[in-house]
C-alpha cells in the first residue's frame, strides 16, 4: 500500500490589514506598552498581515517598548513580558508563514 503525499496548503490571499495590498497573509498580534512614571498606556496591534508589514511592525513595536516601556514600576514588568511575548509570537508567525506559503 502506497501512502499518498500530503497536498500542499492552498495559499490564502486577501488584503493585508496594514498596507491594504492583496498578498498572502496570516494573523499576528503584537503588544506595545508606554510607561509614564505613574501611568501606563497599552496598545495591541492585531490582524491579518503580510510578511513585510509584520516584520516592520514587529521592529517598530519592539523599539517603542525598549525606549518608552520601562518608565514605571508596573510598566517595567509589563514591558519585559511584552518583549518576550512579541518575540515568541513573531517567530511563530514567521515559521508558520514559511511552512504555509513555501
């Protein structure tokens, strides 16, 4: 008995939430924190993104977290968690993108 090869996944084409172009895309969620000594502001970027927009947004959010996220006691710990979560999320996105659209 011969085992059939697994079919290649069908490319998902649609509009990227960031640039609006019709490209292959996957869902990604990134978290940004801004600490201002006694207060903090959080922002979440989430949606279907193409590879280029996801990479650009990842670096933008991580840089913002590194520069502006640490200013406050609670923000210090939230930013550390966000940096780790964003990195894991982006690596997972990149691996899934390569596997799906290779």
